[in-house]
C-alpha cells in the first residue's frame, strides 16, 4: 500500500512522532540533511522552507533512524508504522544462502 504525500499524511507522521515523545518543529537553519535531531530533548527540527513532500521525506528519514517502542503507540499508529517499515524503510533481510564458497 502506497501513501500519497499530502498535508494529511504529513499530519499523521507528526502525530506518530508525537506519540514517540518527539516534538517536530519547522525552523530555518543550515542543516546539512534538511533536519536536526536533539536526542536528549527529543526534538526534530526540520527546515521550514521545505514543501510538503520534502517535509514528509525528512520525517520518514527521521522515523527510519530512531528506535521505536511500538508498544507505546496506539493501535492505529502501530499499523501506520508497520506499513511505513514495509514500504519505506530499508529493513535488512536475512542473508540468503549464497554460492560464494
């Protein structure tokens, strides 16, 4: 299942991060990757000049790089996170047997 990169989807991602105790702020700055994470305070600062699609891509990148306790999420957020993991996050597959002997 794919997602449309709309303001509604952006809001869902912001709410998902909120349930993980992260605050998302949009501010100007010279971020190398378009965002900055202050781990100690659980704040994600995103370049405010990004359009909706850019903001979504940054939040997806942030979500893929942080540890998530899915037990603390609502059922709806757990489903969203699982869909994101399946479709957008690079998950490592178990190594398949190879003939490199």
